[in-house]
C-alpha cells in the first residue's frame, strides 16, 4: 500500500514517528511525508520523501484542504495518515468524501488484511473500540494520540519544497491570538486534576494553589474547562492532554470514559469524590469518599508542617 | 432575511455507564433505553451559539430565522424545549436508528434540506455519541462547498461579518466570516442551552416539529464494515482510605501516599 503522511503545525516529532510506525504496518517500506509548517526535524525522519510546505498562515484545515487534495491527486496514495488533532480529524473526513474513499478518526490500530485496510477506533463515548474494514481506497485515517509506538532512527529523506494552493473558499480575515502558555502536562511526573465536584471557580483556584504547593502539575476535567474555571490548555483526557503520570491525584473528578482513557497510563491514581458510586473509583488505586474541598484544604494546611 | 440552521442529535448519556451496563449492551441487549436521553454535548453548544447569533441580529433589528434540525428520532420534550428557547422551526428528518448513526446518510439529509430551504449560517457539533465519527459537518462542508471552521468556541454577530473564535490545538484564531459558513462547535464558551421560562414553555404548547423524508439515501455502510466491538474493562482495585472524619482520611493520604511526592 502506498502511504502518505500529513504532519501539521500542531504535531510533534514523536507524533510524526508514530505515524511512520503506523505507515510501516500498512506494508509501506517508506512513506512520503507532507509537512505543513516549519518543523526542522522533518528532514531527519526515516521516510522516503519529505514535501515541506512552508506557509506561515493560520493553521485552519479549510486553508489546507486544497493543498492536501492536490498532493493526494498527484501522489495517488492508498492510505493517508494523520494525527487525530483538530486539523487531522477534519482533513480525514473531508478528503475521504472528496476522493470517494473511506475515512476514520480516533484510530488506535491499523493493519492490512487481504488487501483491505482494517482499523480499530474509539467509539461509544470512548468506552469501547470497534473493528472496521475500510473497503474503498484511498483511506484517510486520523490516528489517536499516543496510541502507537514510534519509529526510531534517523533517515535521509529526499526533501522537496511543496506548493501551497490558496483555498477556493475563505474568510474575510483571520487573526491568530497569542498562544496560552504551554503547560506540558504530559511531561509532569505528578499531577493534580480538578473536576466539577469542587463546585466553583474559587474552589478550583484553591485546588490549583494546592497543586502548586505540592509541586504537581495542575490539570482539569472537561466540565471544569467548559465552566471556564480553568483554561482549555489544562484539559486532561482524550480531548485534551493524554497523561501518564507517576501519581495522579483527582479532586471531584467523576471519571467519564474520555477522561479515564486519557489518564489510564498513570501508575498510581488517587481519587477523592463525595459520590461512592462515582466511576472514577473503578479506575483508581486509592480512593477517598468525601468532600474533595475539605481534603484539599486539609492538605494545603498541613503540607508545610 | 438571514437563516441560521443548527443541527443536533438526541443521544443517550453514555458518560457514566458502568462496565456491567456496557457488558450487558454488548452481550446482545443492544438496549440503551435505560440511559437518560440528551442532546449531544457539542450539539447543545451549537444550538446555543445559533441563538446567540440570532440575539445579536435582533439587537441590530435585522430579520433572522433560526431552524434546529435533527435526523432520526427526537423526543417531544426536545422539540418543545427548542421552540421555548426561541427556535422558529424544528425540523425532524425521518430515519432509523442505524441511519441516524450513518454520517453519510445524515450529511446528505441535511444537505437536501439546505438545497431546498437554504441556510446562511450552519452550526453543528463536531461529533456525538455513540459513534463519535466526527464526520457529518465535514462531509456537509464538502457537499455544500462552503467555508468550514472547526473548533468554534464563540460567535458574535455585532458587525457586518460574523466574528468567530476558534480554539484549536494549533492556535487560537479570531476569524471574520462575511458570507455563508459552516461552524463546527466543540469546547464552547457557552456550552449549555439556555433554560426557557415557564411562560416561554407555555407559549409553545401546541407547536410540533416539521417532519420530512430524507432525499437521497446515501450510506457509508457498504464501504465501512463494522466487524465487532472491543471492550477492555481495565478496572483497578481501589483501596478506600477509611476514617471517622474527612480530616482523618486526608491525614492518611498525606502521611502514607504523598510525602515522597511533595516537592519541598
């Protein structure tokens, strides 16, 4: 199978190498990488060819659709791989339709069986995975975050500059806002995660102060972010940062599937929740049934003693 | 007159499903009726965004019509609720449960509606349960050949162009949209649909949805075949910290589980 990989501005080298590993599973000896952005590391990837599209504009899928389509038309891949980030999910679905092929996002595994692309993807509120056969080529597949091993080693791909195709449809203006500060939750050894159970923005702030005092990274579950008690960058779970901490302390987190799947690689999970039936207690190692704010208050008062 | 179309899906609330319930579902029950029915989380945010755009247009004394559309089953209470919070029309395109989970079928059904009735601004949630396909709005954008914005977090229609805030993992963008556009809503600043007052609810008592048949019945089915589901419970054995008071429990946590972790 001939495989093309899309790398976007949001992707890291680790992500690119995971896509290359997946490309290997499709039977490709060496893949072609189409890189949107200014990643210096792409020229050292163990790939056959790197097409670099240096475009400094907004990283919105709509701007890249026609460029991506141009290279799909020219290179005629059987499988196109990308990450399940905001741009990847959109590109996969739209290109799948545009090229009358198949598409899938949140894919955790890929293999080729009797000339057919077989995938496993997250579904059912992220509680389960389903096995699917994609019977029509080309297949546009957005791979789930952190689910694949990475392809190690340096390569010497042929590096060629790519051409950006201005989109046929567009917007009146598009201004990038300053980025929120990078937190690097995925690199934190210990993490405190704040859930809706804390009850208020003020309580979330106190829990954040506790996290700082403990020297832990501070994350939040989706309801906390949706309530604007914490910024989006703090979101932990499949739709935010996937973490694998040595210790994860959750305060008032209920434990929905998308959260649990995003923290399951953590070695020790301690949960505090007032509801003894909360789902989080089925996915943690140590639990306290009780008021999470009282526990946070006690810890804050006593860690310095 | 501007027409705003917000697409939504009524789903079962899978968030707190237990492992036993998932097992029972997989073992042949295929019945989720015991779970609470709700509007998909991202779709709910899309519906609220549609109303916020409408509010802005009305403030500027512009004429606007808001339509909420769903494909497949829709409980009467959702129809009433959506009328009560201010939608002018609720459209239900008929379809089976399987069809309402088929991204191509749903996108084609919405496309047919737009081809007939038109729409200037279309809003939809990025994805919904149980499929989590994240395809419908994007296929629709291709069918309509209209600009599509993902990761929509906030919208305002204060000036000539629609101001859209997109929060994606690659950056945060303020986008001005002058013409037609499809806005794909995800983690929105206003995630919940406003609550109707009793008076508003009473005022729409007799209203019912407009029902229509799907046009072209497309389906992903023949090209994407599902072979089965995999459920790994992955549950951990939780040790509960006991104590007479919450302070006693917190003391055990601090003394036995945290001391080595705390960065002095």
